């Protein structure tokens, strides 16, 4: 129930009580899946351990680090074949990657909430009670059992990607298994990774302590690794302590610019049409005319640099260039923005959303954050006319001070505790491999 303080504040901002109907109820423990601390601590070690990557050089944290808002600060990252972290990451001249990671690394905030039933920019994995294991994924019949959540299932994909963690097709046992299409079962990519982890005594002991069904190192499966990582992500980056949350609870308010921005967000600017609910997302797919840069989602044998978004999942022409609405929690920490990270500046990205077609016509790739690489990152911009033609939202005109107020509101979605996480970065991991840190 919205209490009287909250109603009065909203009435003051909007001139009526109508805005109060738009705001979600405050978040509580009931919105999040419970976690066990021993599982979280195990997941923390695995999240920061490069042992999960083909060449033992890339960890989950390489592309999802708290120092960069649980992303990497880049428009399109360099996974395998890179050196350094975040905006300081460069191409390894000895082990060069084949291409950039095709999409911007999404933030990890609040992914342990029950509401998140679809993940990735194109929604290619989602909860589906009619599928084995209750999940729909591109692996379909190859999907193995044992993943306890959608978030857990998500972690199985980066380790199979040559661009992200697996490595070039011929350079290690994981990448060779991926190339052969052997993902599951003995000798499959996941099994190879699980055996690596099981062979480390500290991990073997922890898995047997955390999971009742594991009574020997050989019983550790990749799904168990994923489940531990998911528990860590869910706990570490639960984020419900922003100034905005004080408004929802009725025990705080926003300063004038942010308060005015909230009124615009839920009113004239129309942002809440897609960014609604407690996590400020409808979890749906929309064509917002975001520029396409980088290699796109072409298959290796294709020459284009398009990314057709949700269409690649559904085959429905209406889904061409549609991407999932991201949560805006901690959005000020998660630049660059867009499925390809085409814009580094939050204000310019917001302005682009007000009139997508106009923004596409004037887009300059200098707005991206891209480590030097021998690639034509602008090839995808040739698709801008087609992307613009697919946009269905009407332009919105706002004055400069209104846009400034919107930005102030978006900054009020930052949870101070979210910037470091609750446990932080471990000093060491059981494999003994280096833990990635900013310079």
C-alpha cells in the first residue's frame, strides 16, 4: 500500500495523485530468491577464477567487474585474446582475438529477483514451463538438467563462446570440444571445465560441503558450478538501496532536479511505458533505433555486420531490431549504453531515445568506447536506415532543463552499496590463477 507521505510527495510533483498509480511498491525480501551464504562464497571464488575459460585467462569478472558497474566499461569487449581490465583492456598481440564480443556486456544487478524470467539482449533464454528443466535455450535438446534458475543457465553460454571465454577453435581442449559441437556428456566442453574445477582440492572440498548430492570430486558437474555462480550474482548485486527506494518506501524524498525528473519519467516523457515496475523494465522487446556497431550477430560464414535482435530468436519480422528493455537500476554506473554500447554518454543516449530516427541520422562512432583493433566497427551503420524504419515510437520533445532533470532522476537510481558489491573481489582464488583487478 502506498502510504500517505508517498502520496503527498507524488501529488506535489505531478499536480495530481495520478503519478502515484504509476510507482511500484517498494522491494522486499519476497521479491528475491533466497540464497545460502556457503553457496554464495563458493560462487564468489568461481566468478573471479579464470579456470573456467579455455585458456585459463578470462573469468566472469573480466567482462562483469564491480569497478565498471558489473560490466566492463567498453562498448564491445575483448574476451579471449585480451589483456588488462575494463577501459584499459587491449588486444594481446601474441594471441589476438578473432573479433570483438558482438554485444555490450549487460549489468548484473538484481538478476536473482523472481521477476527476471528472460535474459540476454535478445531474450534467447527464458523460463518456459513446457520445456525440459523449465527453461528455453538455444541448446534445446542438448540442454542438461540441474540448473536451479534461469540465471544459472545463463552462465553456461560465455564459457562456450570463442570470443568470450572458450578461445580460438584449435588452441585448447575446451575450444576444440566447442568446435566439434560436443558440449555435454563425457569429454564435452562443460565436462572438461567441471573436471578442471574438481581436480583442485579446495574446490572439491567446498562443493562436497555445499551440495548434499556431491559426495566425491567426480560428482561435480557444470550445472553445480553455474548454480554457485548464480547464487553469488544474486546476492552480491542485489540492489534496492538507492534514493529512489527511499521514495518507494515512503521514508525519503529526492532533491528538486531529480524529483522533477521523476515526474517527467512517469509523465510527459513517457519513459515508464517501457521502464516500469520495481526494476524499471517491462522485460519486453522494443525497437528504439539504437545504432549498430561492431561485428553484429552474423555467423562466421556471413559477411554482414547486422544484429537483428529478437528476430533471431522468434523469426517474426515484427521483431527485427527489437531488443530487451534493460533495467535502469544503477544506470549511471553502466555506460556505454545500448545492445552494442554505441553511446558512452548517458545524456546523449536519453536524447537519442526521445527521437531515435533523428539520433541515428547523426550518430558518430566516436561516441563508442572501443579498444584498438583491426576491424571495421562502422560496417553495421549501413543498417541505420532499416533500423530507423523499424522504429514505431513517436518523437518526444523536451527542453534542456527537462532532460537535465531526467538525468538527475536516473542518477537517483544508483545504490551506493552496489558499486562494490557486498563481498567484493577476493584476494586469491583456489586455482592460484591471477584475480583480475583495475590498474
